[in-house]
C-alpha cells in the first residue's frame, strides 16, 4: 500500500471513530460550519424543548479528557494543514465546567498552536451558571464564539415550548458574554409561537435582540420533527402552526424592527426564501427582496423551487 493510500484509509477510519456516537442529525451552528469539530459531549443535557428532536433519544454524555485528547490527536493527523477554527461538538458543550473547558482549550492549542478560536453551542443557563471571571478566563483560553439557541424573546413562547430559560436569562447570558468579550451568534425560530403568539413572538424577539450584540442571527422556521413532543400539541389543536408563507412575513416583521449591527442569515433550508445580508447596511435591500417575494407569492406567481420548499415543510 502506498503512503497516500494508507493515509486515506487512516483518515477514513479515524473519522468513523471520532464521530461514531453522533446520530443522523449531526447539527453544527450555521456560523461554524467550516470548523474542525471536536467531540466533547454527545446529545444535550436538557433535551426538553418541545419542538426539538435533534438528539433522537440519545442520552447526554460528557467525554473524558483522555478520550477528547485522543480525538484531537487524530484530528491533527487528519488536518495536516493549518487549522484555525474549532467547534466543540454536541448540543450544549458549554454546559461543561469551566475547569474542564479550560483543559480542553489547552489541549486544542497544544496540538493546534495555530488555533484562532474555539466555538460551541450553548444554552443561556450554561453561560449564566459561570462567573464573570470564569467567562473571561475561557475567552483568554480561546473560547471566543458561542451559538445560543434563543429562538424567541417572548416569555410566553419560551414557556410554551418548555425552553427552560426566560427572556431575562437570555438577555443576562448575552450581556455576560459582551462583558467577557466572547462573541456570539443566536438562532431565532420563525413560527415557534404558533398562530396565537405570532406577533408577540416577533415584537418581543426584536426588542430583545435590540438590547444585544450577536455577530449573526441564524433565522430558521419551525418544522415538526417526527420525534418532537410538539406534534402531540399540534394533533390536539393546542398549537396551531404558522404556515411557511406567514413565517416569511414574520421574518420580514422581525427584520424591519432590528436596529443592531449584525448578519441576517435566513439561508437555512427550513425557510421558504433563503436570504442573507448585513444589517444595517443591506437592511432596506433585504426588506425589498422579501417584499418582492411576498408580492410574487400573493399573486400566485411562485417560482417552482419555492413551491416545492413550501409544500414540503407545510404538509409535515
Ligand atoms: S433545542 Fe437545544 S437546548 Fe433544546 S433540547 Fe434541543 S438541543 Fe437541547
């Protein structure tokens, strides 16, 4: 076997070993798609959000430091060119103790001295449980980008979806990150309040975001995952879904109210109309494009791909 063939075989085997515990939906923050992904936790420690089935029944597990180092060693072999951006994999790896996160960051830097930053998904309460000094130390160690699944700024929506955190918790978490110098992106979910709370969801989300400094908003639309408990509420008519076209209008309403400087990224496949741009620079252009699509849909002149997307998510 040539050196190249052996290397290809080793890489394939290493990848299988490194990610073997991750399920079908191996979900990474959209803002961190092009990172070296290091397994540190499997699944999510919370697993009670009503709309979520990302963990597919998998139990939460923290990997041991030795196990993590072994994965990092293999990732170094795989990435023989400089690798600068890293992601701690799992539903909410920031739940780990600061002490453990610092050790992990140290190991990443030992194997990858060229590392520029380490990112991770986080719940708001994983952040607020840490002290300001701990957050500053984590920032100094290179953990410099978190992704928080805020979804909504409306307490009634958060409670309906059993998010386990409040608007105030989300605001406090973002403000603590601002103080520690840790950058963050947030997920916002259109349709998550259902028809009943649609306007409140959007208006409260806009007012919350206007108090924060996320470098990116990842805008997604609620879909019903097969294993999500929300399905029971839909079947019993306790939750009435916002049709995808109305969700697009929710997005427009949200964008129109934002006064912050950030990236609006609504290119996720759950949205019927993918669009991305910087605000405030491109805000008016983005709104105009959305208005054009709304007018096109309302006139019945919908492009085929939009119809397909719409019918796919609309009939689930
Ligand atoms: S949405 Fe996030 S925090 Fe909620 S259960 Fe799913 S992975 Fe955990």
